[in-house]
């Protein structure tokens, strides 16, 4: 896995590089001290994931997310920040980030987030998940109730328990492809884009317990 580290503090970049150095499958291939430099590095350096700070000079991490999709469309992003406000997390996800970690995260959690995101899954650090869900639910509280089928409710209830698609399939005797089809339908009905949003809205509207 090829990693770019974008943070305006050299000590943070050096620390992350050191933390990741023990993992033979992870290679730090580039660094950037601000958003503009990141765009140049990402355009010239093939990479899989970028660890991206939010607050940087010249161009912030959030400001860099949209143009980053243009210069390196396959590059996945994990935002690494000191800010746990749900609005920051929501905005980062809306702009294309696949993960969000606090800078207080330990090495094991950073590795876990990198693996999740590299495999195409989303990752939000556990301690900021509940505030995010409450924030999303609050934003959807005025929405009209949505009808879900009994099977869609079952699938969503297992998502709320933190189950992956394969685990949901085993529990309900469904193929993983069928689980994905149900989730796609749920997302469309609830007008959401992520599993966290789906659970938040469903809880708010009493669709699951």
C-alpha cells in the first residue's frame, strides 16, 4: 500500500512515517506540507491512500479534496485531524474522504483505517461515530417517514450492529450481492450515501430499534 502524508508539521509527518515503518506492506511514497503541494505530489506520485490534515496553510485539507479527485481520481483519502466536530466529518465525507481519524488515534487504529480504506470501505474512528450519527439524524429529523420492507429493516438492523455485508448475508441466508442490492435500495429510500447516515435516519424515524 502506497501512502502520501499531508500535514504542515514536519514532526507529525516524521512521526507517522516512523509509525508505519514497521509494516512491510506499507510504503510512504510522498509528503506534502500544504494542500497545493499535495496536489502536485499526488499528480506525480502513484499512491493508494493519503493521510490528510484538515488545517494547513495555502490550501486546507478540505479545500484540497475536490481538486484532488481531478488530479488523482483513484487516490483514497483519510482525514487526520484534531477536530471531532460532526460538521467537519460530514463535510469531509461529502467532499470524497473515505475515512476520518483524530490525531489522538494510536498506530493500530491508523493501520486498521488504512486497510479498510484501501479495501474500498469507509472508516470513521469509533469515538466520533455517535456524535456524527446524532448530527446526521438531527439534520434529517424533518424528513417524512419512509417505508422499508421487512427484509430491508433486517439488513439495516444488522448494519446498525456493525456487521459487514458478508456477515449480514450469513445471518439472513442471503448472498453478499443480494445484501448490497438491499442496501442500495435503503440508501435511495432514505436519501443517504453512507451506512452511518442510513442508521442515523432509521433510528430517528423508528425504522429500527
